[in-house]
């Protein structure tokens, strides 16, 4: 009974100051600002009251008098949070509270969308748009198109497309996803582009008309009897574009008498030719998207008068073997849901 007397006295004091009964909050609404922040709004039915905000049972804020909104930041993406608010007037809390939940997640549309292992994947194998409605961080992998091999029977393998990967801050907006095309025989691969991230196309394989070219991964030089000693032909060249992590492509293999070097791969240099024997294609890499493991960016094999080199078949971004085109690139974006 004494506690009831104290509470009654406090309400009486409020009424003596021409205030009505102390009102509880009507409701609290939540909206997702980004994958790490949530906005809270409510109706404050007593302009003299301030508001306490609780997240998962812990007090996180005391607002100013009359406030009707608050933004909670620094949250973990794809995590559900429970919010509770109550008003404070004359140092006394309202008897009732209002609550709601929110789960901040990155949100986007575009590409082939697959949910797997707690992540949403957007995979692009041709040009398309990517629309981000809720900004935040996402994992990205961008690979350029592989280059074509040289045009002669004895010619170098094409270099694989270069790649960039990382965890990238992505603003809301509409993005053009440019997936690099594989180069035709004797031509470089095309760049793949997502915003500021650029993955270079591979360098063409050398032949009797042209040397192996620089690119995301270098093309193998042509045979020494036609193009000359290829110590600097088809050297891998790469372009760093933060916020992705640039990875240098492999160099094209050296040529030899009557034999051409292999094209560089994402995972290493193309093989050197030996007399009459073509060089192996440089190794690619494996990456898993949405539960499927892809082989990416193996260099094309060079050919020789006696034997050709060897290579591993790629799913995307591989360089073409001698007298063969390169493969198209790929872009993948994924984030927790």
C-alpha cells in the first residue's frame, strides 16, 4: 500500500501542473536502414516525457524529452533484434511498454538468385542490372573473360581472365553488371566490371603474326622460330581497383624451338615450352557459389611440333587453347540473410 500511495502522489503532482494522466507509448515501428542499422519511430502521447529504448533486454538509449525516433547502429547483419520502449516522466516509467523486432539485412535483386547455407547469392554470367535497395557489405567475386589462343597450329595458349574478390561496401542504387566476353582466336578477353571493381580480360596467345599479350593473365608466346625468344612476351599484368582485392594473373610460359608456351592462369604461370613440345596452361582456382564449386581461370595450352601441352578445363574465364577462343567471365555477389 505505501508504494501505491507514492505512485498516486506522483500522478497528483502531474495533474496539479495541468498535465493529463501519464500516457503509455502507442506503438513502435521499425525499418531497416542498412545491414547494420535500424530506425525506430513511435508516437509520444506526452510531450513532457522522454523515452528509454531497450535492445534484447538491455537499455541502449535515453532520448531527449518529446523525441519520437531513434536510429540504432553498429548491428550485426542478418541478426534478429527485439526492441522495447517506455516513457519516463517525473523519473517514473510508464506502466506499459511497446515492442517490435527487426532483422537488418542487405537487400538486392538481379542475376540468378540462389539461397544457400544462410547466404543469398546473385550470379551473373551475362550483362544485367543489379539493384540494391538496402545498402551494406557483400562479398564480391569478379572475373574477366579469358583470351583466345594464337591463330597458328603452333601457337601459344590464351591467358585466363584476371579476378578481384573481397568484402565490399555497396550503396543503394542500380548497377550495370558487365560480364567480360571471352576473346576470339587471337584476341584478348574483355574486362568484367561491377561499379569500381574491374577484372581485366586475359591476354591473347602468341602466333606467327603477333606476340602473346598482357592481360588479367598473360598469353603464351608463339613458337621461337616465328616470334623469337619470349622472355617478356605474355607477361601477366593486373589492375588493382579497391575495394576488391586485386590478384595478379600468371605469366605466359616461355617459348622454344617449334613450340609455344601455355597461357597464364588465375592460380599461376603458364608452362614453358620445350623443343617441339607445347607448354601447359597455367593453373586456375576453385570457388564455391551457392553450394556449387566452379573451376575458374585456367590458362590455355600451347602447341608444339610434336605434342601440345595439357590444361585443366574451366567453367568460366579460362584462356583458349591454341587456335581456340577464350571463355566468358563471371560475377558473383553474396551476403548473409
